[in-house]
């Protein structure tokens, strides 16, 4: 098995990604509205560890079927 490789390059900023993908400024603003709405909706949810979920409520894995 080959050794795994860790690439320690800095992640591109949102502006760099938008420039590379050629997304216009107006479209960036529209997308930011969606992101803000998503983050506001999901920030209210508390993270629940999987162990605390009752077994009958857990989704079945494809490999377990």
C-alpha cells in the first residue's frame, strides 16, 4: 500500500476561488445570501453525538443491508 501524502498548501480565499471560476460579483452576492440563510438555519441546531441516538432511529448503512 503506498504511503499517504499530506499537502500543506494554503487554501484559496473565496475571492481567489471566485476569480478562478469566473463568477461575477453580482452572482457572488446572490450566492452569499444563500450561504448566510443556510448558516443561520443550521447554527440553531445542536450537534448530537451518534452514540446518543437510539439504534432504531439511526440510518442503516448500505453495507449493513
